[in-house]
């Protein structure tokens, strides 16, 4: 069995590389060098090596994902491991007031699979108009009709009611299915939508984005399917594919005459190595890593590079246009039945649950934690009636479910806030609904801290730089609360937990002013960082870095605007489309 073989490899090999240990670099020159095993990097590596004459080296700074990261229910806690790049946002007193030291953490996947090691496996394409607007802005080839085939190319959908849908792929490497486990509260969440005029929908059908639904997830037989599982492990026998882990790329090398990328310098085991590319260097290091590498290599805002003492090769707005879906994860609702996910109950029954997971592909360990999603419109939504501005993510537990031991720490929530607000709900049956702002007007930016490749970038999040973002999120919170007052939730006695945040206690609880204070206290994000190498200003529609040759970007940093949903699916689509673009360019 796959789970058992993965476990055996993990136990037998102390230094993790069980699947890729035999794929270490053997050459100094390759056709393509791919930097970063993100979804885009994994996809491009897989597709390019379909041609046995093409030699590809994949460089990844992190470790290999493993049987532990495969367990869906553990997904929130992976943030507390070395699979998290562990970034933080520059302090901003207007947000994250309830976080440790007033600082917003910003998780980012580090390892084979990138963000798909950390994420909640939620697969959402977004609204078709998101992509049409990319094309209308001058990015030819990126309209919905043009990118939709690449979503389907990636997908292998195992959801019976969607098997005959032309909007879902059936033959791709990426498994899409429902989690085998669900709590009774999921059905209450979905049914609550009808009280606001929403139906149960297939949100990945471009004609039915608005509504409530069970989550379509990158999960197969009860376990996570990361980008490495879908795209790298199936090609380990290809002789033209090699990979180096724990390998930090420090700079891109350019021919000074032609301005063409010809290779990279990377550090592995404390030593610098140089490797060359005959055709292209392809960046897939994510919305933080890719702009950092470009700037370290002399491509970025000229004034900033001068400040860092880096010679300017090309003046481009690298690092600008940082986008994220931010939210407020603090809503907690108590119920009067044992219908939620409680870590205490899991631990008490672990001897039964582990065999269920390993041999039966079932049980609570296959849960994503989050179970349902809805796309709704607030009073601030634009005039396009089928375009939502808020996502509500239903989570079958809360920040208090584990007595504050771990989950709240993944969001950086301080001891003081937990003790003063959530302590009395510790270990009780509860759930949460996390509102997510779909179309943030605010933009942040990335800048170098210094010229040391080992230093993390500075992140200026600017979460609430635009007033409309706060107002829209407050409306989303109010819709979430209203949903729990409908009969489906009242069957379980759902009740909003009303102990206020201490810094907001002077405001009337549940007033708009209180919810705004809550947003500024528990300011959370969904690991959807994107846009920092914007298509149209940093890369062209063929994903080539403007002003130089032989260099492309194939990750979420190229997004000109963020899509209305979780960004995993667009990341795979970008990789699939990029692979075709590259193959067409080289015949």
C-alpha cells in the first residue's frame, strides 16, 4: 500500500529524501533549470521531461514531503514545522493587534510541493471573469476560455456527480475528490444557504460560482495529494529529471553581452555550486522567493537595488502588487451536541483511527478540518450579479477546540488574547466560519532586507490600506453569524461565543465597530500571496521576464489580479499553460 511504503521509507531513512535521493544532480549543464518545487515548478518539470531528450534540473530549498504531511487533518499544524518558510509582516499597528508581539505571521510552503504541503487542499478555480479581466488588461491568451483547458488537463476528478461535467477533467495527474469524512455540521452549513437565496452548487462550474458547497479537495483515498505526489513522484524513473533538495539558489547568472540567463549559483550542504542552462532558467519559488531571487540578481526597482548595493540589470517593479485574501479567523460558535472535531476525542480514539486511515482510507484523519465553502455577495459587491465578494469557509472546530495548544499558534494569536477571550470555550464542541475577502483593493509589496540570500524578505502587507476592504469583511462576518441562526444550525443549538476581545470590549459586541476592531485584532490570511511579478509589468503574457532573455516565471507571482477563491488551482493552471508555452517556444 502507498501509505505503508511511504511510512517505511520515512522510518528507514533518517535524512529525508526517500523518493528523490537517487535523483541528485550529475551534470553541470541542463536544458532547463527550474527553481522551486512549487505547483508551477513541479508541473513544468514533469511536462518538459516528457521529452526524453530534454534534461531538467529542479532546485528546491526545502525538504521532501512525507507520510506525515500526507495526513489531511494535520494540515493546519504543518505550519509549525520546517515545511513553513516562516515569514512575518513588517509591524503595522493598525492590524494583528492580538498576535504575538503585534506581528502578523505569513506562512509559505517550503519543500517538494511548495504551498501544497501546507494548504488545506481546497481546489477552487475562481470566477471566470477573473481571467477575462487578465486578458482585457492586455495579457493575451489568459481569458477564461483559453485557460480552462489547462485546469482540466491537471484534474483527475473522483466526484461521481461531476464525472459527466465538461467543466471537470478526468485524466490528469491531480486527484480531486471529497474528503471521506464529514461532520453533521457540514450539512447544516450547506442548508443554511437557502435562507439567503443560495443553492448548493458546483462552485468550479463557471456558471454557478455563487452558492454553498462541500469542498472539492486535492485528496485521493483519504490522503493529501501534493504537487510532488501528483507531478514528481510519477517521473522518478526518468533519466532526464534530476533534483537537488536543501538547495538555496543565491543568484541568476547572465551573459553580460546578450543579457540572457545562462545558469544559477546555489548553495547545498554549505557549499556553492554553479549550474548552467542551455535554454532557460525557470523561476517557481513563489510570491516571496521569486521576487527575492530576481532582486538579488539585479532585476527589480532600481532605487531599491542601489540602496542594497546590487548592480541594476533591469529596472522593473518586482515585489510590487502583493495580494492576499485576508480574513478574521476568530469567530467561534458553540453547539450542544458532540458533532465537531475535537483533538481530545481524536487522541482518545487514536488506536482505532490510525488503522482506519491506513487500511480503510477513512475516518476523521482524512478530514480537511474545513468542510464547506460558500461564495456570497455583500452590499459592496459590484453590479455583476454572479460575482461574489466574500467566501465563507466552514471549519468543524475552532481556535479553542484544542485548549489553545496548537491551532491558534499557527495564526500567531498571543497567549494574552487566548486566555482573555477563548479560555472558557477550551475543549468544548464548537465550530468556526472564516470569512475571506475575495477582491482586496489593498496592495502590499516585497523588498529585500539586505543583499544576503539567507535573509528573509521584508513584507509590507498593507492588509487594510483601503477602507473598502475592512467594510466588506465586516459584512462577511455578519453574514457568517446570520447563517448560524438559521434552523439547520439551530438543530445543534449553535450559539455565537460572545466573550469579547479585550481591546474591543469598549465597543458594543457584534456592532460594525466591534467587528472592525476584531478584524484589526485577529488579522489572518490564507497563504494566497501572489502578484509580486505581475504579468504585464514584470513578465509578458508568455511569462518571460521583461528586458532579459532566457528567464521565465511560472508561479502565482505572475497573477495581475487575485482570483476569487483559493489559489491552488490557478497555480496548477499557470504551470500547465507555462509548460505548453515553453515547449512551443523550443519546438
